[in-house]
């Protein structure tokens, strides 16, 4: 999952923020959409009826 989020951040679809909670806590990334959520929903809905080749799903 992390690799997919990092890829989307590199493509400019997500913004990624590094978080460090101090010495004894974890370091992690927070993600948020860098594009309008309506645009994301429209693109995802366009792919819902699309049949993708098996090799693209791996």
C-alpha cells in the first residue's frame, strides 16, 4: 500500500507530509489529495466498467 501511495505522490495526485512524533514515537507519512476530489471520483468511475488485461492487475 505504501508503494502505491508513494507512486501517486510522485505523480502529483497526492501530497505527502512526513510526520515525526518525537524520540519515542513513530515516524510516518500522511497523505491527502492534491487534486479536486470530484475529479478523482470521476476518473475512478470511468474505470469501473473498464476490463483491464490480467497483466495490468499485477
